[in-house]
C-alpha cells in the first residue's frame, strides 16, 4: 500500500516539476516581452517582475518533491563512503528526518502566512494589487506535498529496512553513488 502511494506521489512530483518548468519558461517569456516593449516602444506592460517572482517561488516548491525522489538535494558527504553500511543507513535516515523536519517547520509558518493573507484579504503593494493568496496557495501546496513525500519516503525506507532490505532503503533515501550519477548523465 505504502509502496503504491510512493509510486503515485513520485508520478505527481514529476507532473508538478513540469508545471514549475512551464511557470519559469512563461515568466522568462513575459520578461522578454516586457524588455522588448520597453526598448522598442518605450512602454511597459508592468508587473512582469512581480509575476515572475511569484512563478519562481511556486516553481521552486513544486520541484522540491521531485528533487527528493531523484535524491538531488545537496548533502555534504565527504566522509560518507568510508562509514560502515549501518552508519551510512543511519545517516541517511537522520538526513531525511532533518530535511523533512525543517520543511515541516517552514510549512507550518507558510500555513500561518497564507491563513493571515486569506483572513485579511492581503494584496501586493504594487500597481497590480495582486491578491497574495493566488501565488501563496500553490506555494504552500508545494511545501505540504514535499513534507508528505518526505514522510512517505521515510516510512517506505523504514519498512524496507525492517524487512532486511537495507540496500533498498538506501536506494530511496541515500546519496547517489558516482556510478548512479554517471548513469543518470548518460540517459
């Protein structure tokens, strides 16, 4: 059941990272049009910087869970290969717990921010007067999904470890080996 949920979450994370990519490309096009209009016609459509900032924030959080599944979050692991297998596994779990714990704290704070925004009907202090809930809600969703995926990943890795499959657990939450990184580059 959890393995199936993990697979579905991984697929959703792939869809979300593509959505984030579309937001980034869309904002790049918007800024390009804005710059061209200012240079050629000396007019501005206004708000391109604001909208691209929102797009970047949302796209970033939508990509967090995909990076988690791809084991792409940065970790300092200079001594890691020299640890015994049990210590590497322990460090992998500790790293995941710290990452998800930190994201949980940020998500809690983000939840409060969005709740305040909705309660007060907050708008940006720009000429667009954008209702701040519009970018904040998908931004919060990205954080929430990241925490959910991290917890799910940890549970599945723990289940694998309890079944005696330490290698399978490390494949979920461990650092990519040099061979895996080279293989990913070849694909």
